[in-house]
């Protein structure tokens, strides 16, 4: 069995793209605070929003005084039925601990300041390597680390300050240890990060070309964003982060930024068609971190030292997105059908992948009798760098990758969801057969 591509590189691919979405992620969270109603902690076991309820009124009391506590258990079973690197099935899971502190309510500080912490416990195994190094079939088990990692880590700890920015916008400044998957789930609040809808990273965002600029899914950094009040989403932002991973540690800021910084920005053009919201977004990013050239003519043999590269490049990429609500139930905009399509492009050198394109269709409560169910179908294609293919061709033959995913999320009740999932995945290595991956996911909010 061949060794899969190192997970260090995979995390780098993901982290680049996810960083760009940190901006509007917290921006959306700011608007969410002002939008009623909140969770229905009370009620009977079947109708309440969380399994453990209101803690005899304690949960509501804490929330009213600026302290929100949430726990979520996510369990995954996946099987590589055929193809891929190895046929195997695994079970794994995470427990997510989230704390939100409104310091004005809790401590009487100035308005608009808050602190958010996200910790995760991970156990069990995943089929990420079995399906193929670049197929990425389970986003939910990428944090704190993929593979056989078992531990509890604080993956995100940020301070937020909201401030007025005109009649139509709010401003947001965020600093701290950024959990990149949180940023994605907040930037695309309906998409989530593998616990609600699609499982595969490629069905969530255009991820593959963002390769090598950073190393990890938790990064020190910050962003400055503007929030559109009418659309309740971030409209423009700029972000700066370090390039070294701090997912499972708390290294110094100087170490995190030692090899360079990642700088990116985006703007979303918001609109409505027949009162159905949509947007077009352009996002660009650039890293000052040097990345080894993948042009084979830049490699030379040095006696006593082996083969070395003689050149380094600084990666950059541009991503384009289009999102549109296609259908809404009359009187209930939460029941809807949506399309999200996007793509990323960058130079052939030094990126591992040069282009990506994906399209995802999702339905929320399509049946009036099942208003909390969710379903979706997505497809994507990743064009690998010709330079990289040529570079590694003496060792392994690579090909472009593509995939397809179909899921149905059955809402048992408000605090329990059971999802069936099917993926068809073409790996980067030519002699790997098409992987057929099935899965079942159970998510419980405590």
C-alpha cells in the first residue's frame, strides 16, 4: 500500500482557503446576535433545542448575563466500499465545547466587545487516507488533527470588537487564535463545516489550489470586516495571519510569523432577485512565505547533499463565488433551495493544484411535513499543476481529481440529526480506482 500524501500538506491546502473566510464569518456572528429568536432551551425533551434543556433556568440566566455555553457531539462512520487506496471502514467523533462571553453583560465593560473560545476532543479513526490523500471526504474529522489523533485542544480563542460603520454597515475587528473551520461555517452559515450538510471539503469551498502558504487549521492573526445590516453578512474584509500551525499548541507570535504572513481580502456584491438573496464574491490572497518551486528545471543534484531546489516562489490565488436562493416557501424563508458555485485559479508554480471548480445544490425543508430536514448534491473538479505532475512523474503518475457527493440529513428532532452520505472520489494517483465511500453521521446538541 502506497503512503498517502502527507497530511501536513493537506492541512496547508485547506488552511489557505479557509483563512479568507474568517473575515465575514465573525461578521455574520455579529449580526446573528441582533437577530431574534435565540435557542429554545425550554420545553419538553422532544421539542427543546438542546438535549439537556434549560438546566432548571440556569442556561437562560447565564445567557441573559453574557455567558453562552454549548456542547455538540458528532459521530461518523465511513466505509471505502471499493477503489481508493485501501478498502476499510472506520468510526470516529468529536465533542465541541463553545463558550461565548459578552463582556458588557457579564462584566459591565464597553459595548460591542466579546470573547469566543472553541475547544475540541477527538477520538476514533477516519478514512481520509484510505480514500486517497487529496479526496478529503470528512471535514468534521480534520480538527484538531486527522488520522489517529486523540486529545482535547483549544483550537480557537478570539476577541471581537464591533463598532458603527455608517447607516448600512457595522465594523468588526477580531484578533487571536483563529479556528479556520469555524470561520468557514460562519462565513457560509448554512454550509457548516461537515456537521450539518456536505461532508467533503471540496463540496463546501473551493479549497484545493490554496496550497503551501500556511501550515495548519489554527493560526494567529486577525481581520477587519464590514457587515451589511440588511443582508446580515460580511461584505468586505482584510485578514492577516501567521503561517505556522498552532492547532495543538500555543507557540509565540514571533514563531508563528517567522516564515512570513498570509494577506488576503474579499468583497461581496449583494443583491436580490424576486426578493431572493444572492451574491457574487471575489477573493484574493498572497503569502510572503517562500515555497519550493515545482518546476523540475529548478532542481539540481549536489554531490554529498542530494537533489535540491534552486528557486522558491510566493503563492497567490484568486477565487470567485456565486450564491443564489432559487426557491423559498411562502411565509417561511428558512425553507428554501440554494445553489453555491465557485472556482479558484492561480499560477502553475509553486501550487500543487492550479484550478478548481465546484457546484453545490441544497434543499432545506423541501417538504412541509419535514421542515428541518436537509439534502444536497455536489460535484467538483481539481486540475493539478502540470509542473508538479512532471516533477513527480518519475516516482508516481498523477491525474486531476474530481468527485461527487449526495447526502440526506434527517432531523430526528431539533437537537439530533442523522445523515446518510454517498461519495464518488477520483484520487490523484492514476492507478487508484474510483473510490466509493458511504457514511452515516449522528450529531447531538447538548
